[in-house]
DNA sequence: AAATCGTGGCG
DNA sequence: TCGCCAAGATT
């Protein structure tokens, strides 16, 4: 009889309950089809960073129909990539996805790499995305720690409403200790706990009555104490982000070169507009194509 | 390591 | 109305 540690015994039952819940309640999302390639999983993960599932789903389907693999993506112009990205937000993600496609095509024979080091060397791929590709595309045993998983574990195990502001080693160790031994079980556990956070253990108004592990929940046992750490507020109105977004919108909607006058109409504050245009040029999201003429980069 | 980077839906 | 939030990465 193998000896199990106390923490393993304590976590085994809720873990099984979450996986069982997922098998009946998990959503069938486009990127969860068995036919989804590793590249397409990567596309979905990049799109899902900071953009809700409901808005990603249709954009993802249109995207992979047009550019189904790294080769076709690498061959597309930045302008086409940015127009197709549309209003998903954070357009630099789109540029990095294209750059990743170029690297994969050139250095990996068009095959998405399978190791953590190689994945994280790709533009726009960080700790979470590398783990997600390994688990969801390749069925590997990887610690997938996104905002949903962090929230579930903080409530279920730590008894706090929210996880720390930034990912800590303590969270990594906890998630590692909970990861099932076999790769197959680990990969399913990772989607399952993520899905629980997305559908039940939500940031606001969690549906605890529908939770498969409510009787194990440390946060519930402590009578749902409110978290003291205030989430960082996202300023928006009048920010550079709003200004950049406005300028990008004008460039996206125009088929060719855009006169500077059109950009000036889009944002009143001249100093801020120039600063943002400069930053967009720096980010290679915009190109100068003539005297006082701008466009999305053609290459 | 805290700040930065878009966008739209919802209560 | 407006603040909050959504599968993060980069610097």
C-alpha cells in the first residue's frame, strides 16, 4: 500500500469532484475540438489573454479559416493581421502571434514546439500560454495557472476571495502539489479547474450553490471574508490607451494610406495624439507611407 | 515589480 | 452612468 501524504489525501476528493463536474458542465468551445491543432490552440490562447471567450469565439473561427497554420500566418502582412484582429484589443498581441508564426515556420519546420523553454522563447508566449499549449495541445503534465485557476485555489485552499496581485511562488508550489501524476489526468484537471473558475467560481457573484466542491471550500468555511487587497483599477477615459485605440481604429477602417488630417480629427489633444502616434510607430503598429500619410504596416 | 497595453458588456 | 472585469505578456 503506497503511502500518501496528508495533503494528497485532502485534495484527492475535491479534485475528482471538479473533474466530474467538468465532464458534464464544461462548454464545448471551438478550440476544444479534437481536430484543433497545436497552432490553433496557441492562436486561441493568445486571443483569450484579456479578451472574453464570447468575443474570441467568432474571431477565432474566422481567423483559423483564413490562416489555419503557422506558414499561412507567417506569410500574411501585418496590415492584414491587424485588420483581421479587428477590435479584439491589444493589437500588439496580433503582431507577436505573427512573429511567433514566422519563428515556428523558420526554426521549427512549421511545428509548434513542445518544450517550455522553446515555447517561452516565442514572441508573446509567457508562463501561462506555454503551459496551456503543453497541456491542451500536447496533453502534457503542465502547471496551468491562469487567473481562473488562481482564484479557485485561493478560495478553495487558502480561504481568500482573491489571489495575490501578482503570481507568487507559493501559488506555483500549491498548484504543482495538486497536479495529478499522469499527464492525461493532469491535462483534464487543468481544463476542469479553469472552467470552474470561468463558470462557477467567478470573480464577482460566484455561484457557490452550483459548486461541486463547496463543502471543501476554505473561503466558504470562513464565511466568505472579503479580500483586503484592492484590485488595480484600470483607468480609461482620456488615457493613451484610448487615444492609441482611436488612432488604430481609423487606420484599420481605411483601406490604404490615411492623411494625417484624419488622425488629427480623431483626437483633440495634439500633444497626446503625437505621443501616441510615436508609440504606435515604435510598436510597428503604424507605418509612415508618405508626407503626412500613415497606414498599417505592409511588411 | 509595478505600469502599460484595447475593447465591449454588464449591473 | 460608470466602474468593474475578461484564458496575459512585456519591460
